[in-house]
C-alpha cells in the first residue's frame, strides 16, 4: 500500500497553488463577483492566469498541451480553491470536461479539443443531471438516429457553468428505460446550436449553473463520445474523477474554516478571558481536528486510487466524498456557532464558506448518495 503522503513535485504544486489562489483569487474576489451580480460568474483574466500557471492543463497529456500531473496533483489545486472560495471553471472544464474527453473521446476528438482547453480558449460543462437530486442513470433525454446523425430532445439541470460553456457534454438515452445503465450515450453539443436554450441560475453560493433544454437539436455523428448506448462506464468514472476533486475542495474549505475559527477563539475574550481557554470549546475543536485528519487521508487515498487505476477506486471516491460532506457540514456549523451571532453576518466570511459547502455537498451526489453507493460497492 502506498504511503498517504505527497511527493516533492506534488508538494511544490500545492505550494504554488496556495500562493496563487490566496493572492489572485481570494474570498474578496468572490464577494465582488456576488455584489456585482457578475453574469459570467468568474474572472476571465483569472482563468487565463490559471492557464499560464498550468493549473488548467493539470490532467491533460503533455502531447496535447497539458502537464499530465495526475489526479493527486489536481487535488492540490482543488484544495487551495476551496480554501479561498476561488470562482473559476476548474470543476466544469479542467476536471469534468477534460476527464470526459480523456475517458470517452476518440483520439481525434482529444487532439481537436484538449489543446484548446489547455490554452484557455474552450470552456466545457457536464450536463448529466435531470432530477432534483443527483441520479446520473436517470436519463430521460432522448437521442434518436436521424439523417446520418442524431436528434437530441430533453432537459438538464444543475449544469455548472453551462451558461458560458462553449460545448456541453450531454448524457442522453438512445435505448432502454429511464434508470437503466445500458443505453446511455455521451455527446458534444455546441451551447449556441439551434434548439438549445440555456437559463442561467444563481446558486446559494453565488456561483452560476444553468438549466439547459434541447428541442430537436441536430448532432453530428462525429460528436458522439464513444459508442452509442455504451457510455455508462466512462460517465461513471468521469463522475468519480469530479467527486474526488470536489472532496478535495471541501477539505480545503473545511481546513480554512477551522483555522479561522481557532484564530477567532484565541482573539475573542469573554469576561476578560480568551474563548480558546474554555474547555468545552477546546473539546469541540479537538473533535473537528480529528475529523479533518480523516478527511485528508480519505481524499488523498481516492485521488491516488484514480491515478493508479485501482479497481476499488469508485469505493474510495464515494468514501472520500461522503466523509468530506459530513465534515464540511460540521466545520461550517461549528464555525458559525463559535463566532456567535457575528458568524451569521455578511461582515464575516464564514457564511460564504457555509453556502459554498452546501452547494458542493449536493453537487454530483451528497453524503447519502455516496454513503449508499459505498455500501453497495462493498456489498453491504
């Protein structure tokens, strides 16, 4: 079993991401985007800077313009994004979109699109959910053969960055009943194609997602990712890649909230005594510290398993996401309580961390979804 530690290069990437996110994409930038009700939802200048830093190409092969630094490497970037609430298309494009192309796309599709992602000129978005809660096999969107290509009809929800993505990666059913794993296809669709309508939605964390509808959208045969009706294995693994990174973001968010809370307890005095000297609060902090250490190990194990192509990677990913969801909720709740009434005011950043945590917890499967999936994969 590999040791759950970063190698020297991964640690260097983590340090670089920490400096960059804290200086170029801090919480104050999210506040400004929120207050201005920015329609894009992120700074395109920041995104180009992330391209120049190599973060956007972390998962992309070197031959296609990326760094090919693996899922553990990307995890360090995700963790620092969580610490700073950095708003960018990292999850939608550099992680979800890239993973889908690598796992389901042909070499021609990869060569055509991945260099554009690496240079920052192409934004992608996963359009896979249709129900109020994550259920990637519940696909009612239909794909029918027509005139040498396909016709697409249906509706997708919670499409992160779907309002600005150049191309959508859409799951659709070419055969079978809703809920079946068999019969699901993945395809590339231009956001501005005739028949595609996009409704921007602002989430609780001030980030943007979209509801996307497809009405007799013509899709060329060359825009199908993989074989028609056989995309489930690639889709499932793509979602594992995304959830391993979301768990990393939740870890970073939780660590930042914990550290801010401890600092506040050391500064704030009651009856002339620092709150940090109260034994009951010390016990709560000690408990949260222990839980955070567990999340660190679970997240790193999941990312390592994906890098190694471990047959049990799906189990480790669901374990990591479930635990990260549980601890992020605990960390943000404790932070609000220990800050007292101040914690719920907009003057403090804690509320922003709580809102982002709740959105990430629900995205592509919450605690219950992944706890149930882990149990099913383990045969419990």
